[in-house]
C-alpha cells in the first residue's frame, strides 16, 4: 500500500492533509482501502470504517474551520473507499446544516448526539409519496428514496415539503422496520446500504426542526456546499488512476508510451479539478470574501468538472487494462463501478445554467468568478 504514501495521483490531496498533526491519514486510508471489497460483498460492516473516522476526530468536522483540509481528507477517503466517503460527506453536511440553520440549543443537542456515537445523514430524495406533514399536522407522511447508510446512519436531516417552503428536520432513523435496502439495485456504491426509508407516522413532536421554510435553499450552504461531493469525486478518480497504474506496474506495462499517455491525460484534468475543488471550498467558508452566489457557482463548476474528470478516468482505466478491468475481484472494476454511480447527481443541467449565468449573465462576471 506504499502508493497511498507517495503515489503521484493521490498526492494533490496529500500534502495538506498529511501535514495536519495526529490525523494518521496513511493508516486510515490504508485500512479503508483494505475494507472496501468485503464491504461491497457484504462480508464486512461499513460501520467499522466509520469508526476509524470517529477515532480520528473527523466526525466533529463540518468543513468550515479549514475547508482545504476537509477537501483533502474527503479526496483521500474517496480515493480509498468511495462508499465510506459518501456516508462521511452526508454527516459533514448534516452537521453543518444543524449549526447553520438550528438555534444554539438545537445545534448543541445534535453535537451531543454525535459525541454519543450518532452518524448523521442528509436524505433529500422523495419517493413516490413525498415527505410532508399530515393534514392534521400531527405526523409526517411519505418516504425517502436513495437514503444512504440504512442501518449505519442513526439520525437523518430530511427535507419536508418541497419548493420554496421546504424545511429541514432531524429524525431518528434507527428503526429497521422502516428501512428497505432492497430498492437499491445499482451496480455501484453497494456498500452504502442505500434504499427507502418510510417516515410515515413519525410524530412531528419527534422532529427537530432546523430553520424555517426556505432556509435550506440559502447560499452558500446549498449549491455552495457541493464542493464536498466534488472532492469525493475527484478523489475517486485519483484513486482509480493510482489503482490502474499499480496494475500496469505489476504487469510491467506501465512504461509503455501509450499507457503513460492515457494516464497522464486523465491525471492532468484531475490535477486541475482538485485545485478548483479547493478554491470552491475556500470560497464557501464563513468569512470568505466571495458573495454567496459566486461561491455557489464556483462549487457547481467544480462539481461539473469532477464529473467529466471521473468519466475520462473510467475510460482511461478500461483502455489501459482491457478485459482484466471487468473481471471478478478487479480493484479497478470496483472503483469504477462506485465512481460511475456516484458521478450521477441530480440537477446537472441546472448547475450548468447557473455557472453560465454567473460567468456571462453580467459583463465581467467571468472575471469575478475567477
């Protein structure tokens, strides 16, 4: 596992993360990498990997104190084990939303839950029956789809209602009778144990409300926060590049000019994406000089670029390794499966339009974003 210490493709996220005293970054990512395959096939519980992040103190991080360091850690975790990174990003997001939109008492209560071992999530995708208050105002109705971390996430921030009146509420989601992981039929990100969670009948009195109607949509913490997803995506791409190079090296084929050309082309784009992710993370930080809408546009741009970067990297891995990439037990095959699924986030076209409007909607907008 030496490549995690000095591999050329994971290095863009390594310098700052490894400089932080006491993080044990190499130890963590090595352990996460080793656990990824058994977590995918269900012979190992992803909760043990989350425990590694808890022991490192990373579950107290909401990404605002040192966004560059958080981006670096997300990238390295995504390179080693993307499903674990997905669950951790949801926890970071939920903790931030609690601190931004909750009052002091609510935020303190949620922080106490985390200290007692809670893992948070953000579940926003409605099923066929959207989550809304019941007509008599006594309970929730509806369910969430694509809820990541069933059985591992203990408390989820869920969106209630939709449109400009959407509200955020924290709900205890430890009831296994409400969870249905069988609805997740994707070829990747299987270790996240995603699926449907039924919120029907949960009393409104058991919901911890975070802010008022529409607060969730305020920037820079809505679209402005997708830099965390982008960090995981480019980390996943870098991890796939590293694994591809390791496989070629083991076959004594890494030095072939065509192989180097494919890997270097993908890595150049990944290097640029990693830099843009860090810029977006810093732009969304409290006290940053960027206007909220500018920060949101920069995060959207990073998210769009990391998608293209990931697709390029998957193609490069396939071309470099051929049929071996698709074989049972292939490390690159597993990483590519997870990455291809995680790249598919909602609202891509809306992000594209938002970036265009920020850059060209007013004269000189492009230079403001830069």
